[in-house]
């Protein structure tokens, strides 16, 4: 298949994973939402990236024997016309068959989005509906404005907001029982305090 530019792909309807995977790399990151190519927000901030690394580190420390964890960019191919790039995904080792070189083929056990002012509505509304539709068992939204973690657990075909964690409250998950940490623990581990980066 001939590689296409962003403008050429935008004329396709619907955009499929194959079309997306054969785009000319223009240095931007994209997702496919219901067959429509979407340009992702501006590059993540330093705090976003360092928090993502610290979260990955702490989860790896306690969960690596049971789960495979990977941070963005990685394609989570929920269907041929729904491809997402969450900030972090966890897949139980019993489900290793959904992992391929091209990405994650199907719903991970846990998806984490680290939200900012640019992505808040998309993460809290649109992606919450999408991840529920594709049966992702648990969804965490980490909010950088107040360093909270919203924990959503799948109940049928929709998410229930189970808990909002902040400060020293220990985060627990029935989906990922090996996870146990607080938001303050993560924030204290950041290489540069967020208030120094205003």
C-alpha cells in the first residue's frame, strides 16, 4: 500500500488501522475515533511525562510478575476504526496473546490517561465512553491540576466512578490488586517539583 499524507488520509471514510499504519510519518501523533483521524493534543508537558514515568516505575515495582505495562506511544487497537494511544496500559500476563509488534489488539485490563487542560474533556467524556464500549475493565484518569486519580470500574456497558484518590490515600484496585500507592508518593518522586515549572 502506498503511503499517504495526512491530507490524503483525511479524505478517507472511514479511516481504518491499515490506512493509519501506512501514513507518511509527519512527526505528529494521531488516534482513530470511530473511523475519523484525530490529531492529538500538543506534546505532553514535562510534569505529564515525568509523572507517567514515575507511575510506570511504581507499578512495575509491584506488578511486573503479573502484568505487562507499557507507556505511550503505543497503539491500542480496539477495532479497525478505533485506535487509541493511552498514556499507560496494563495487560495481565495470562492475556499476552493480545500483544503484537503493531500494538495491543483489544482491550487492556487497565488504561490510564494523564489529563491536562487540553485533553480533559476528551479523557473524561469521550474516551470514558469509548473504553467502556470496548470493555476495558478499569480506567484511571490522573488529573495534573490537582494531582488526583479518578478510578472508573466497568459495570455492564458503562463505568462507575468508584473513588477519587488524593494526597496520602492509598490507591487500591480489584482489577489490578498488586497496585498500592498514593498520589503524594508519585508527586514526591517527580524529579522537578511541579510548582517550579509554572
